[in-house]
């Protein structure tokens, strides 16, 4: 492990950078990154939210997740553009194609983050990192930060140092100088609640956490406490995976651009997500027996329900109808800001045990396959359901959101 060299490549302000690069490549003269601008929902439709912001917008105090109305109050001349996730996935894939020239060991951490094992570069790694950074800027039109270390945790921490368009190292011998003085909340895997617990006991920096007695932190916060103590000390030894994790569930979600306060629109969001969940299941030749729906309201309170089916499925219709029933059972009437549908207890579609008590619709299966083929060839919007026309709601949601790639967990 000592001789490993791991890169963490992180796109700077990804959605906004990709949007800016696309627009410049297609004739626009103004770079969104140089003016107060955000990527967000439809400003004309109720309460859109900020998904990404430029550095000039940040200087006005605009933060990710706030309403577009609030952002406009802070900056009246703010430029607001809608998101285009298919465009962003293409930009991400272009970056991966470039990185493949340097290493076969690449792990997609999310749509805008990548781990890459560059141990083979030996003493040439720093020069290569700058070369990659410059090529991405010159050839693809956006900038990245690259963090370098001997493991994924430290490489990721390094890439979060000063931005944008920078290369940083964080080797074990640099931890005390570069990482320990940082606020404890900057450490990966420490959320707001854990930070509050640590602060309540006088632990404000990563260094203070690292110097705690190992047995003390373990007895206090149990296994999660031991994990963050190890991270604070730079301990993390997982490999860079260039093969996907085994698929245990297929899920997609969306944070809406406004508060959804009625069943009609809620059903449409569920249908749009069910379309993508079912398409992904069919593409993987998988079927699932458990459909789960989770909601998050405007106060960030989350709740969920699930149902086990008699027959495993990847049918858009069945997943949607089941999701509607689950929604009706649990919705408390409060405006919703986030929807999620997942399909679990997966098995191969090669063999399927049918039930004598339920009908098998072969025509629907053939129709789904035909629609999938057209969408994969000509784009997701080549065939859509008529209910989405002029609705302002995307007919298929979630395919290139965070669900598309395995995210970091307690095991990076």
C-alpha cells in the first residue's frame, strides 16, 4: 500500500461548468462562470432551487439548495439556466474517455468525481496530474481539482483544498500540516449531527479528533466513531475499483425545483422516476420483488413505505402503480421536495416464477423493450407519455443523477 499513488479528480462547480462550456462551444459569448449565475429549476414555476452556482454568485451569499426567489433577492441581475442532465453525463463521459489514456483503474465516484490508480507512474505522477488538468481545460472546456495521495480518502480530502483548477497533494507526512487544522466538519463522513456531537465535547478540528484515544471514541460513538477516527488519522486502504459493485437495488430520486403540494403533480414525478427505474432494471436483465418509495418534505423530514410483490417485475406500469399506492398510504399532505423509488430483492430476468393468481402481460413486456430500444438510440425524450406535455416536468427522471454510479460509503 505504501507505494500506491491515487488521484481524485473533481470537476469544479460541475453542473455550471458543463453548462458554461456547452454554451461557449455553441456560440455564446458570455461565460456563465464569470458572472453571477446559477443552474436551477424553472423560475416562473413556483419555487425553483439553486442546484449549482458560479463563484461571482457565491460572493452575493447565494448557496446551493436555496430558492431561486431568495437568490434573486440577493442578486437582482442573476442569470438562471435550467439543468440538462443528459448534457452533463456526456461531459462526464468525455472526461472518463480522456482519463482512460492514463490508467485502466478508474472508479467513478459520482457523475463529477473519479478515483484513479496511478501507481504505475512512479515519480512522474505530479507532472501527469498537471498534464491531465490542462488537457481537460483545453480539450473539454472545464476545470478540475486533482488530489493526490496514497489512498482514496486522503486524495479526496486533497482535492477539496483551494479551488478551482488546482493540483494538491496530501501524503501521510503532510496530514498534520494540511489536514489536522481543518474544521472537523470538513472530514469525509462527518455530517451536521456528528459535528455537533463532537463540538459539544470540545472537538473542533480534525487534529483534535485524530488525537483522541481510540478506545474512547469507539465506546462513545461505536463503529462510526472508530471509522471517523481512522479517517482523521488518514487510515483507509480500499482499492480503486474498475468494476461495479454488485447491484442490490435499483433506485432513482429527484429533488424538485419547487414544493409539490398536490397529488396530480406528485403522481407525475413518481411516473417519471418509475420510467427510469424500470428502464435500468430491464437494461440489466433484472427483476425485483420489493418496491420502496421515500419522500422528503420542505422541512427535510423523510419517511418511506415499501411493498413486497407476489411476482418480481421490471414493468414500468407495475412499479408506478405500486408507488402510487404507497404514496397514498403515507403522504401527510405536507409539500414535498424530494421523491425516491427503488426496486430491491433483485434476481435475473432469465427465469421468472409466474403466479396462477396474476396475469402475465406479454404485450406490455414487448412494448417496454421496443420503447427502451428507441430511447437508448434516439434519446430519452424520443418517446414520452402525453401527460407530460406542457407540464414542465421531465418525462424521465433520475438516470444521470447520483444513483447512476456507486457513491462513497463507509467503505470508499
